C-alpha cells in the first residue's frame, strides 16, 4: 500500500525480517534492540533460555511471529530502504495491556491495538510515523477490524524522541482518533472506529 511521501508499507513476513532487524539495530534504536518490540506481548517475568540474552530471546520471539497471521506489524519503506516499524494487532495479542493502569480495556469492543513505533533518528520528523499510522489504519480496515486503539503520549512539551514509541497524541488526533479514556494525565486511550461493531 502507498501512503504520502512515497512511503510504501508492507506487513512483516519472514522474508522481511532482515529489514526489521536493520531498523532495530540502527543507531538511536536501543530501546527496540532491548525489548524486541515484544514488551506488550509478554506477561510477567519471561524465562530466557540458557545461552541467550533477554534481548536475543525477545527478537527470536518476534521473528517467529513474522510467519503468523495476522503479522505482528508493518514496515515502512522509502525507495526500498526500511525507515520505520509499527506494531499492531488484536488487543488480546498484548497480554501486558490487560494489567496496565494506563491501557487496560475500556469496554468489550474487539479492538486492535497500536502499541509502538520504531523510527531511526535519521528518518524522524519526516512524517514516517504518520505514514505508518495511515498504513496501519488502511491495513486494519482491509482486514475488517472494528476499531483501532492506541495509548499515546500527551505532553505540553514533548520529551526525547526515543521515549515516544507510543506516538504523540497530536498524530492520532490528526488521523481522526478520539479519546475514550484517560487514567493518567499524560496518557490517554484513543480510538478510531473503522466498521460498525
């Protein structure tokens, strides 16, 4: 699918795994390297097999999900170069959300959740995350998802880019998401209805 600024979005597949690893290993993406974009997919303490670091174990877990349906997220490309990642899927795929004081379920609607973005520093402030969000909306709509939900950061003064993996509230507002809960001052729950539930 094509979104503004010539950003082409593709679901993560096993064949595209090296592109995601390139994003995670890019300078300025230490958080992605550490959590392997599986933090919300875990629940409680995770047993790490001998011989692996926790980061390696998490990345292997995400790599295994690359062959699943639905895929665990989407990669954005510009001129064939991977420039960003968005993790999304059915809310039940993210057990940590159930226990989250910020992101626990608002109601029983079968939503999909957008949990994080990874954009290396050299591609930030160029609309990559916005393009990934639009791609996520289009992808979810094509799959018949009732609603997309997210847990952005809403601060008067934004912090360092590295701490914005949930995305900024302003980005979601511009895409048509509306606030459905706010359990902490700077952490709303926002939702975009895609189909009648």
